[in-house]
C-alpha cells in the first residue's frame, strides 16, 4: 500500500464504488480513484447548497439567468447537467436555442431570448445565449458586420434593462486550450454515442481559432461590466471547472441558510 495514503483516504477507498472503479478501468490507480471520489463528494455538497438556492428563488419570487459561453467542446453542457442534476425540474429550464427561423431573423435580435427569460421563482440556464452574435456568428459569417456592430452597441443596455427589472444575471465563459479542444473533438468523433454532437461549426473551430480569440477579446473588452461581469472558468479539467462554476453561482446569489464553509472549500484536487 502506498505510504502516502492517509487513513481518511483509506476510508474513502473502502467502498463498493471504489472497487467498481478499479475493475471498470484498466488505467485506474488509487490516486485517480481518490480524485474522482473526492470530486463526487465535493459535488454532492455543492448540489445540496443548490437545492437551498432554488428553494430561496421559489419562495422569494426571484429570477435567475445563468449564461454558459465558451469555445466548442469546452464543457458547458456538462457543467449545466451537474448544476441541475438534483434540482426540481419544474422550477428551472435549460435553453439551447437552434438556428433562428425566418420569422426570428426578421425580429429584433434579442427578442427570441427575451421570450426565454424566467418567470418569478424560476432559474434559466442558457447553453449559449445572445452572445452567439459576439463570437460564433461573426467568426462563421452568420451575421453581417452591421448586425454585429448593432449587437455590441445594444448588449450592455439590454443587460442593464433586464437586471433593473429584477433578473440576477451570471455570465460564464469556459476557456480551454487549442490542444485540449482538438483532443475533445477526437474523443467525440470516435465515440458512436457522442459523434452526433460534432457539427459543421465544430469542424472549422480549430482552423478559425485565432478569429475566435479576436472576437472573444472584443467581447470581454466591451461587455465585462460592473453590472454584468464575466466569470472566466479555466476548463481544461472538466471536473474542476464544474466545481468552480457551481461555487461561483452559490457565492453570487444571496440565498437563505447559505453554508459559506462549503462554498469556500478550496482543497478540491483534480
């Protein structure tokens, strides 16, 4: 037995789940299993806090919008799934809008997003949002330069209006390296269950890496405001990114009976 394994670690490992992890993966080591179990234990405590937060939102007629942006394959969807895993599904929704219809193209750009904003007592998670027009659309030629400029001139005012109307807005940007994005694309393509996720936009993402970087910097420069700041999550490590995102949500919302000692826990090792 490794001399660096503590008594606490031994207790953690002495579970049926640990044995299953060992047997299910030839590359498993004691330390890898421990990291995963510590992640799951940490996640569970944070999810318990999220349940408290959701109840506070419902009781106090609060309205929460949480935006997840970032490069393709950055882990936005996985982070949303972990955050919502044990929430009451009647009190939140996840919005991942498809391409706009012809009717929507003729509307004010923000209109279809306004239609998705939360009612009192609800939380909305946007898996990509109106910020498509800040990065994805101009990079891929899905909007004109004029449409992009109009969006950039209006977005801060739009967010001011919705926050003054009672919406609590949290904005995440999940950041990954070029090599990590390439690795994740390879994993997606080789997985028969996941390969459907690999879109035409994904195919060009690595080739257009520098263009994405340029528009990302412009977005931060213009829209990282005191009223609605961006929280950048370094997402090369998926589990660590998920924990950090949930911690930020819990820290940002002043819900009742908050256990600050859980939120401020910083020793999670991925």
